[in-house]
C-alpha cells in the first residue's frame, strides 16, 4: 500500500481529492439512525467498512478501543496516516 497517496489532514479527502482507498460499499448497508438504510464506507487500506465497525461498536488496535463506525462513514480519517 502506498501511504503517500493518502490525503494529509484529519479527513479522507483534501483540496486535491479523495483517498483512493476509500469507497462506498453497496454490499453492506446499515440503519443510519432514522435516515434509512445507507451504504457502508469501505477502506481498502484498513480492510474494513463502517457497517462492520457499527456492528462491533469499535475498532480495536493495539488492544484498545479507538474508533466508531461513523468516523469512517463521515470520511474522518482513522488510519492515522499523514495526519
């Protein structure tokens, strides 16, 4: 994986565009808390999606709770690369 293509900053996008590892995933949908069922967001870099995170309630790394699904769905960067 090429970390140099991941945008700088707190989000999966910047003024130059979106992260090439992030995409909408039609295979998995989840209830957006009153907004109907929406597609999940998949990250090829982390190999996970927001529906998976929503189901698990967290993303564990190094033995600790770190993130919720809505961060990746809102394109908030959770990989920590180029922050």
